[in-house]
C-alpha cells in the first residue's frame, strides 16, 4: 500500500524545495485519506498555503507592468524589472517563488485526485476534490498568463507550461524525463478541463475565502474572455462561453454589487463579510506584521506607520478618474466623483509647506534640446485678483487661464525648442518622493482597519459584468454591452452613465470597456494582462521612474502586444532545477522598443 509521503517526493522532484504543509498526515495511507475529510482538508490547506505564499508576487506580475502606477525611484529588488521591462532571468527570484509554489499546488492536488474515488465519495469529499481541481487549473492559468503569450497570438505554437500532473510512475528511475513546455493552447485546455471538473464537483456554499462552484465559474469566464481574442478579430465561440459562465455566477444570487458607499470602503471589509467577493486569499494579522512588511499594500502607501510607500497612482490613472467622474476638482479621496478615486489618497504637505500650488506635468528636455522625459511641477500660486492667478519661475510670470475646472499656462521648459500650453490643477501642495507627488494607493491596505492587511482578490462580481460587456461588444451586441458596463459605471459615478453613442461601434466600445476595466479592477493584478490580450500596446508615457538599458530614467515607453518584453522570462534557478530531468525552454530576452519622443499630452480614455 503506497504511503502519502510519495507526494513529498513528487514536490521535491519538480521543484527546488519541499515544504508542503500537511506533514502531520504523512503516515496516512491513501485509503485512509480518501475516507477522511479532515485529512483531505489538511492537504488542501497546504495548497491554500502555497497560494497565499505566492499571491503577492503574482500581483506584481499582473499589476506592475501596467499603466495604473508609477515608481518613484529605482530599486535593486527583482520586482523593478516588472515595472521597467528590463527582464533578467538571473535576477528573477520572485518568478522562481511563483513557479515553485504553483507546481507544488499542481503536484499535491494531482496526488489528491488519484487518492479519492469519486464514485464513492460523499458530497463533502467531492467538494474538496473540486477545490483541488480549481487550484490546479488556477495555477496553470495564472502561470500561463505570466510566461505564455496572449492567446490570440498563435496558441498552437507559442509556449505555455510543462503539464506535469502528479508523480511519474517510476519517480526514482535513472532515465526519468519530464516534458518541456506545452503550447499555450494545450495549457489553456488543461486549465479549462480542471475548472470545469471543479465546477461539476462542488455543491457546498462556502464563504469567499474558500473555493466554490461560483469561483470556478468566475475563473472560466475570465479564461474564455482571454481566449476570445481582440476586438478587431474576436472569437465568438469563446465570447459566448465567457458570457455563459459570467451569467452562471450572477444567476446564483450568492453575490451582490456593494452600494457606492460600501464599495468606497471595499479595502477595509474582511472578505468573509464582503458580498461582492467571490474568492479571495485570506490573511491574518500576523501576515501583516513588521514595520514595513512585504504585503502588496506596503509599497503603495504608508498606513498606520507601516509600509514603504514608493509606488503611486499614475497620471494616466488620474486622467481616467477625471474623465469618468466628470468633475475636475473631486478626483481622489473620500469626496471623489468617481468612487474608484476613493482608493487614491495624496499625501498633502503640512505646516509651512501646506500652500496653494499649480500642479502640472511638463516635458523635460536634455541639453541638446531633445525630449528626455516628463515631470511634475508644483508652482506656488500668486493671486492677481479674486479668481485670477499666475505663477512665477526665475523672474518670469506665467498667467493661468481657467478652462472648465482646470487651468492652463503657456510655458517653455528648459532647453525646449518652444513654449507649449500645459493643463494642470490648483490644489494644496502634495509631498514629493524623488520629485513625484505621493498619490498613495489604499486599495490593498487596511482590511479590518489593520494597517497593511489585505486579502488579495481572485474574483469578484464586478468583473463578471465587465466580462459580459466585453464579450457582448465582441459579438456586436452593443445593447447588452451597454447594460452591463453601466452596472459598474452607475455604482462608481452618479449621473454620468456610459451612453449608447459612446459604444455604438466595436472600436468605440473597446475604448469604453478598456477604460472601465482599468478603473474598476485597478490594483487587482489585471491591467498587465488586459492590455496585451486585446492586442494593444502598453503606453506608459507619463512621469515616473523606469530604467532604460543603460540604467537611466526613461519613461518614454510603448510596449507592443507582440513584443517579447510583454511576457516575463523564466528564472534561471527554475530552469537549472528542471534540467536534472528535462529541458525547460526559456522565453526570449531582448532589448526594448525605441523611445517615443512625443511631447506629453493628457490621456483621454475615449
């Protein structure tokens, strides 16, 4: 009779460490485990533990390459390469962490599946088996998003992941060989098969910190949406599947869109009590201890005296909020016109520095008169007359012209060939870090009012309505696309719905839906994938620190969806560990596209 301990051998075989978290049951036989829900639960908790161990790094892969944030300065941490796209397989420890944890989940769930006899299992055991299938399918899908190209780009030939479901027959054989990476199409097929199986097995309504039937359906909706192609060349069959599974989640009536007021406090609500959350990774106070911490929110803000506070909301994200909110003066904070702006909290200066300023983004030119970057400037305000203002620099006075709720001035930056009209805002002075205003992001902090505690969200109901909007738009069903996009918009913004004329063509609908996904799902690890999977370039031409190949700051970057930099490279450590038993093919490591030397313009979503 085989012992459960062979699972540990499998994990060690596939990975670089073997710290599976169900050691108390290592002496149980397969037959005993199959009849004991408590033993199965302990095995599953080991898998949930692995998910928790890598979910923050998974967030970094999904969010840092996007256009919702800016970094204030360089960092020696490996996460910097996800921000500036300078991929380095020899400095990819975070990639190795995600790879290891994911394959530990795959190994352990695969062995659990072999142990359980589904035909004689109780409803409780079947549900546990369904959780295992979900976690395996999720692992394949998440890894394929990181290391595999978008599905619309030749999925039959592009590389996905090695499909290794459990222990080889002869784990100690001298000639043991593990497979190289399967294709993207084969990897997605594996993920779908697992998620469908999970959906069929689970019947128990557990809370949102555990996997349920609806969690599987929500993930299937996302997987099929990723497969549904670009707006220019959609796959209608996969769009229909995305619609089907989103409707299954909505039709379960287990979840509801929070009210606007409650949504603005989404980050403080514990996941078990959040009616919009479908599945989130549970954390405890102990997980957010320490002065700085390594949790997601610690880099986005300093909360309760904890955190680094080095990554802020980007100018592009602020432009989105300004456009959809329809109010230039209430963009962020608790009074934001767009409820999504409530998660952005600027660090206003205090004391003598708490002055009125004209905050504006201007071009930066080098001594040869060539555009080199962008930067924020905060000019102290001179009041000429009531409601009439100007600013000064080096003895030159610049009148401000009111345009709507904002102001413009005609300004010539140092070394610039000519003066340009720039638009900005009158506001209180915001504290700076390396010259960048600190627009703190609070969406990933303050769960239960505990500083850097946060339950990373895997799925929530708002995503289902956004999936429906996109899938319907790809089918040219703009009426249904409009209905579903406004479920999200109407909660976020009072009195400024998306109009039928805003999305009566596929191109217009694409802009509206992409904008709404960027706003609603910001800082939830979607943006770095959403842009590329619909065939768009990642345009990040706004202030912030991103290194070029020489190590200097160069923020003039547009990354096309078909560029090799759009996906991550595998860690050399992962490749070397795998090489004992097989080949693990690396992704190309290439240079970045040439800089885009176009003067700064505000981003207009649609």
